[in-house]
C-alpha cells in the first residue's frame, strides 16, 4: 500500500476507470438477482443484452468491461513514465519497477482464477485472468514507451494486429473448435489451461465449454494496452483541448468503422480477442475517454462523479476484493432476519449488502489515502 503518487493524475481517467469497476463489482452483481426475482420478459431481455457476454460472435456492452480496464491501464502509462523520460529515474530502476508490477499482476491473477492457493498442480491454471492479460500488455507497452519513438510504437502496434489476423486466417477458421488461437493455447498451456478436467485415472481433457484464449491473443492484449497509451499521449500533449477532443473522437470513429469493415472477414469475438474486436472495443474506449476528459477535466463537471474515484484510484484493490473477499457469511448473518419478509428479494438484499460493504472499505481507503499500487 502507498499513500502518495509521483505524477499528476487526470481525474477523468480515475472516474472512467471507476465506472468500469463499479459496473463490475457493484452494479451487475446487484442487478442480476433483482432481475431474476422480478422475472419480467422485457426486463430479462434488457438485462441479457447489456449485462451478459455474447456467446461467440458479436458484442454486448458487458464485453467492453475487460478491454476498457486494460485500455485504462495503458492510458495512465504516459503520465507514470514522465519522470523516466525527464531523466529523473534511471533505466535499471524503471525496469525493476516494471518487473515488479508484472510479477504482482500475474500472481494476483493466479490467486483470483489460477487456483494458486490450492497448492495443487492438478488445478493450477497458468494464464486465465484479466490481471495477467494486463501484465502482458503492460510489459511490452512499457518497453515500447521506454525504448521506441512514437512512430515505431504505432508501426509495431499495427503490425501485431495484422500478424494476428493473418495467422488466424491461415491457421484455421473462427469456429470455437478450429481456430488458431485455440490450437496455440492447447499446445502451450496443456494441462495448465483453464477448463481442463481430470478423471479418476489421472487423465486430463480440455473442457468443451471453455473457449477463452490467452497465448496467441496476447498479441492483441498488447494492442489494447497500447491503444490506451496512445490516448494518454494525446491527452498529455500541450495542444488545445479542442484538438485533443478532435483527435480522440476521430480515432475512435475510425477504429469503429475499421472494426465493422474487418468483421466481414474476421468476426468480432471477445473470447479470441480478434483484431476486429480489439478495434471495436478500442474505438468505444477512445470515445469514452474523449467524453470524460471533456466533461471532467475541461468543463469541470465533477458533481455526482467524484465518488467513482473510490473505485478508480483503487481499481486493483476493488477487483481483488470482489474476487477474493467472501463477505457472504457476515452479510447474511446481519440480514438473515429479513428473509421472512423479502422472499426471493433476499438474494438481491444480500448482494447489495456485500457491494455496499466493499464500497465502504474503498471509501475508507480513499479518505485515508490508502491505495494498492503494484
């Protein structure tokens, strides 16, 4: 935990990151049992179209949560690397910081979804979590920021998109069973891939239900983080706010159009992190950062938004608490008496109590300048 920051923070970045985490750790977990209890067809359809992942091809708003989280990790990097570029931090020290962050993110991801605490090789999953995807993207984005000029960064980022697309076209199709990214994951991760099941004889098999890919998709994980880096570089430039808005908005629109055009030959599939999906999610992320930069940092329209910094400035802590902190028992203990009056709404009340408890912890940390930094 640290209570200081070494660079000027843009409140729009913290608030947009906060919205992303609020949807993930508060809104969706609370709304889900409420919708289930109400059981209205129209409401169910609305919930499904917003708060669930597309099964394969397509994109729901909920599919933006992970890409936006990664994009925002990149958006803050130009500010975090300012001291290095000014010569205030030596290269070896910066590399040490990068290595520490990557290792911690990887370990946190293993704790959340890699079954690290099982202490059992049969259940260990090497690469299966958002934080590990951020670790990969951050590592390579950091090296590009440190050692490459902007033109080279753009060329490498575009090349990764193209390499991914060509390999996917040549190495298979975009079906769940016969895509190149799936083949690479099975080959590289083997028994340590998420979704692997074991039988009593000690044999393991790949589960048919698990379709997320991580190894080859890392090419576009890097692209997603780099897109965030480019947005941060634009915001950081000493140009007019109008010009920043034009650049951010223009790039966002171009990326959305490009994603739509590419989707005819390479479908938008989040599980594979296809190049079309990367561009589509990146386009919306650019538009969102343009909107919130204009509202929060330019127009200073902060009323009603500042509490989101509880999540945004402690995003890793918020995510880890949501995944690992099991507060079901204490909340259920405190609220169990209401069950006789609330019926099926009791699950909604329990989830609301859990979400509020996490929010109170984050608020306490914010008020006391306690932030989990990795």
